[in-house]
C-alpha cells in the first residue's frame, strides 16, 4: 500500500503542477522565462559590494520591469515575516522557527499573471508599490481571516508596521520553477508589495533573480543581457518554464517507472501469497465448512471469515500509509508547498487497496462455492 501511495503521489503531484502552469499561460502565445545567474564568484562579490551597486542594480531591475518588448513579474519568496508575539496556529509557521511565517514579495504584474482576487478588501493598487510611509500595505491568505481583519496593523520584530488591506480567495497560488515543480498555495501566506525605495544591495539581487520574463520571442531576452553588460552586472542564462518542466518531468517519469515496476512485482507476489494462504485456510477447514453447509448453514458466515481476514490486512496497511502521509504533511510546511493534499492520496490509496482486496478474494470465494456444490451433491446422494 505504501508503494501504491508513493506512485499515486508522484503521478498526481506532477499532473497538478502541469494543470496550474496551463492555467497561467492558457490562451496566450507567450512563454514565461526565468533567468539563471552564471556570474563568476569573483565578479559577483565585486559587483555586490561596489559603492554604486544599488544604482546599477536598480537601473537593471527598472529596465526589466519597464521594457516595452516584454512583460515581467516578480515573485520573491526568499523572505520571512517574523512575528514573535503573534497568536497564530503553529501550522502557519516555519517548521524550524515558530516565529517565522511565509512572506511573498510581489510586483503589480504578478497580480495579473496569477489572476489574484480578494474575498475581502482589495488587491494592491499602483500606489501601494510606491512609498507608503511608515506602514506597508499587506495582503493575507484566506486562512488568516480568523486572526486578522481588514484595517488591522501588524508589527514585526524590528517594529515595521504593516496594514492589512485584503484577504485572497481560497486556493490562490503561484508556481516557482526556481523551487522545482512546487505549487505555492497562498492560503497561509503574507504578501507584500515590492517598494523599490526600500531595496538594498541584496534585496535588488534577490528581486532580479526572482523576476520572470513573459514574451513570445526569446530574442527579446538578449536585451536584458546587453543592459546587464552595459551596467557591468550579471551574466544570465535564460530557461523557459516549459523547458524546466520537461526536465522535471524526465525525473518524475523515471521515478514513476521505477516505483511502478517495484510495485507491480511486490503486488504480484503479495497477492499470489495471500491467495495461496486463503486456499490453504479453506483446505484446512474444508471438513468444517462441509458440515456447516450439510447442516443447513448458509455461505455468508464462511465468506465473511475470508473477507474479514483480507480486510484486516488491508486496513492495517491503510492505517500505516495514512499515518506516514499525515506525518509527512506536517514536516514540510504543507500550507505552502504541497501540490496534492495527503488526504487525497490516502483516499485513492484506500480505494486501490479495496480493489486489490476484491482481486484477492475472487478465487477463494469461487473455491468455497465449489465446496458448497459438492456438499449439495453429497446431501442429495
């Protein structure tokens, strides 16, 4: 059952990611590209710590955002919201630091690409991405409604104030190929607008690395590299979401193939062994069953003895699978990262186990009816 669960998990996981990616690019000819920084370590240190680093990186970031040849959006998930005094359920927090909560910094275009909508309040306006003074506007995921309301002010550990302006619809999401094939569910996330005047050296680098280009012509990407060369900054290589997904799919296909073969072999011997044990059980109790039937007893009690044995083993296996997946769901920050809910995988695993159980009991039940038929013939004679 555990192998079947893993097989279902991997299959559903990659399918879920592909469906979400299709939602983003549906009806569009454009492709989404990510930039990979291949700058040498020595040059990287020089440009990051240069006295004019902020000015140069600011100009590159502005160029990426305002170039008319392509669209670009930023989704920077390298930060955390640190709230040591928050009275929020531990399931919202980082696994290793209970005071850290998932924070996503976005630009205005992100809201359009991922079609964000609010169930209460409003989305970020153009002015929210400019200087808003001492308070930074903040969007909260759907599940935060039981802790905050629109207009509430949240203060982090350094005293920065955030004002809640809205709550996202349930199951709002975004995908990040920088993190593999993960879907980030935003139900338990803080979302902050990127305000360029607050960015420092590392902030600009993080924002540039987390900016994705949307274009129907990959030649347009060369303009970014040319601008970066002009500013003596990064050396980039560009990769499309589709290319990244294909490379991920290759790994998944191989994983699914290996697990599938192992599962098939294990299932074959497990089912065969179970059936043989039940056949031996029936043979050992054949005389008892014949007496029961000759005495006018029905088949139901005998069949139930077989079914109960099979159900007991299946139930035990399903419980082990359920416990393992529930523990897994608590160990990897499930509100953010899971593409497929463990409950869905567990339900499908239970369904698969019931099908296997039916396969196992078919021949033993046929064997029991042969015994019944033989008992009837003996009775008539």
